[in-house]
């Protein structure tokens, strides 16, 4: 379910529209980066199914995305509340190089 949607911004490198949306289910939430036609599908309160979504790292934090291999489908309204207090995008990760012994 889409909880919030930021304002869509256009890229300076072309006609790409990008908006960050907070999506989630009854276990957690995460920031989803919507691109182009995806921006129009993700409206606050809408229920969507994300197929073959992937995680991108941005400044050490997770962002969910659907690329050309994935799909977004609008679904019937969900019957659950989104767990916004477990936002997985708020966790900052640090890359640690493990040396060979």
C-alpha cells in the first residue's frame, strides 16, 4: 500500500520523472523510487503489487525499485495497516571490506 508520495521531479538528463514514495505492508515500510509511468500508478492510499522488485542502495540506505524486469500492478484495496514505524529505509548500512587471511 502506498502511504506517501513525494513530488515528482524531472531529471536534467532527459525526460525521466522520479518520485520517492513510502510503501509497505503490515510488517514494514520502505521508500520506493518510482520512475516515469510508475509515478502515475503510485497514489497515496493505492494498493499495488510489486513484482521482481529490487533493492538499490542510496547513501547507505535501502530504496526499493522496479526496473525493466519487474512490474507494478494496481490491486484491490488492502485490508491492513502499514507498519510505518518499521521503515527499512531509515537503517543506514556501511560497506565493510573483509580481507583474505
